[in-house]
C-alpha cells in the first residue's frame, strides 16, 4: 500500500487544485454582481484560480513542494471551520465542501511521507553551499 502513496498524494493535490480553480472560476458569476473582494484590491476568484493552479503544479512533485501541501492542509482546516461557523451563525451548511475538505486534508496528512516536515520541524536549515560564503566565525 505504501508504494502507492506518492501517486495518491499527487492525485489529491491535482484534484484539489482542479476543484479549487474550477470553483473559483465559477465564482466569477457571483463576483460580477457583488464585488466586495475588489474593494480590497483583489479578485477572490482570480486568487482561487491561482491557488488551484499552484496546487496542480505542486502536485507533480509534492515532496519537493511541501509548502503547497501545507497550504492544502490549511485550506482544508479553514473550509471546515468556515462551514461549521456558517452553520452555527446563519444556519447555512454546505455538505460537499465540508466532506471534500475533510477527505483532502486527511489524505494529505496521511500520504505525505515526512510528517515532521509538514510541521516545519528542522526545515529552517540552510542547504550546504548556501549562506553567502561567510561562516559564523567570521561574523
């Protein structure tokens, strides 16, 4: 089963990228009438399309693009929190985005091979050869 994990992680990244980009593109319709996002200098639909495209591109090599895997997990958490908040506050709950977020977030967590890297444990090291040529003793 573990030999399929890299392919499965790629598929999760690609699928979520497609879903986010397509959903954001469909959001252009609503954004045409109520342009609240543009009063902040952004277009939410364009941002969503860019985020989805980033996930799709990172899906070719998720191991080398851990920040995008983290972004997918953060998106899933925010989607779950948003759906629960909307349900409690205004009585609106969208089941499909809620379920998709749970599935995508859990799969990204389970399928990523180096779990400590997801939590940024030990990722702040400079790669060898990077550092501007100055050692600490010269500072």
